[in-house]
C-alpha cells in the first residue's frame, strides 16, 4: 500500500478523492480535540483503500475539504468503513448536515462475530492481524502543529490496518450468513437524527427522577438555554452548567435572580450578571410539559411490577445463554429496554420480535414469557426445555 505524505493542499486532496471514488470501499478515521469546546475540533483525517492511504490536515491554510466531504456523503457507490465511528460521523454531520452512506462499522460487525460488545481498535488489530499497536501517540494534542512523523504514522495505521481487516471480516460474515444481521444496526448508527443536537431535545440527555409536568417543563427550558449558551461560546455544556445543577434548578426553581448565589454549582456572580439573567428568563418562560411529550415511565419501576421484573430477569438469563450458544454479543441480539417491554406485555414494535433477531432469540423469549419454555437443570447444567416435555 502506498502511503502519501501529509496532505495540506487542495489539488493533492482532490486528486486523491478522484481515485478513491473508484474504490469499492474506503476506511476513515479522524483525530480531534473536544475537551475545551462545544464543537469537536477536527485536527486530522485519515483515509485508505486497498491501494493507498493518506493523512489529511484540515487545519492547513486554504485547504478545501469539499471533494472529501462529497465522497463521504454524496457517493453511494463507495462503502465507508469506520471502527466505533460515532464521533467520526458526528464530525462529518457537523460539516455537511449529512452522514456517510453506505457505511460499515467494524466494532458492530465484531459483535456479530462473537468478539465482544465494544472491542477496541488495538484488540481488533491483534485479533485479526496478530499485530500490536504502539499506543504512544494515542493521547497526543492533535491540534498542535507541526505534527511529527510518529504521530502521522500512528494515525494512518488506524486506516491501513482497517483496510486489511475489513475484507477478512466481510468474508467471515458471508461464510456465517450473518452479514444481513448488521443492516439494521448500520441504519441506526447512520441516522442523522443521532447527531443533530436539537436544543429542543437536549433535556432528554439529563437524568431526573421527577415526572411532574412543571418540573420537566423547566428542565426542557433550562437544557435548551444551556445548549444555546454552550454553542454561542463554543464551550462544553458542563462548563456552562453541569447536568446535576440543571436538574436541581428544574426541581427547585429560584424565585429571583439573587437566589442564584445560593445554588450549588453556580458562581455567586450569576446573582447579578447577564448569564444569570438569561437563565432566569428561561425559567420564567418555561411552561409545563405537554402530555404527549412526557417521557415513558420506567416499566420496571413501578409499572412492570415484581412479577414482571422477575420475568425480565429470566429474559436476561435467556439472552446470556443464547448469545453464548451462537457466539454473538448479547447487546446485538437484544437491548434491556426491549426485554423489559416484552416482560411488561408489549408485543408490537420490538426489534427482538422481527427478522433475524426473532429467529435467533425472540421466538424463545416470547415462548418463555408466555409459558411455553422453561429453565431446567440437566446433569448439573442449565438448559432450556419445552414445558410440554416437563412431566
């Protein structure tokens, strides 16, 4: 594989993208910094097919990323391969308003091949190629220039190894017939809604025990206010106000701005400065949350009930057994929310009752819930048995 020098000019990048547009697949990775900003600061982009690989410096003066972004989001003929690509997709979405399509995530594929739920890149490389990655540059400051040769070599390795692993992984998936299992997961990962960061939806990321409409209305207003403040200042949300403080303010709203001086987690200066005034304005304009927007109850507590909770626990045991039997990550087969919903009596809209998940797990899960399947101990080992076989 030909490794290009660090790309810092538009003509070289455009020529590279023209060639890569003819590839069957490209592997992509990014290096970024986000500790001190709201928006992740893109510092390096790595890309490779089976013939060539390059690192691209998006911080280079005058570099036009348009050909690369076009390849990512407007070329449906080239498969885009990532490993644990959620944050890479977020960056591409922030730049284009779109997500790469079609895409393939090797971390998710590894779940279908029994390699754990969240296998790291270095472990993936070790498992498939028998290579050990030098992690010395892993925690480097990618925003500092110039980048040295060791940093660039480390970064490009993230895509050159992936370009070697992906065809092998694809062949294994085809051999085992599990390639189709991943379609739904890839669609979920690539859904642009995951990366939109709508201020109106920001409250959903904050945990709060209350289900009172007035409290949740204030939570929504405060989360929206913080989102706008963080974006305008390009600061992490927690640098504006931490989640626990937002939740506390929603549950125990101060009556006047001067009361902000008493709130744990806020600077006393907020009692009289502009940002404190904007916070109070958000609270004053908050309205109780509409019934249709209220979050669903936690079906396990209390709606599921004690018996339902026990059934959910049995489903989780069944999931553990089945995932071990077929050598697939349990998380790919079923999610906890689906198991709880099934135990609570829901039958519609559950992924475990559709497609391959139903064949591999959902049918038995349904039989367990409805009394047609039971656990038994045979020869000291736990196994499943049909209830009609029990006498």
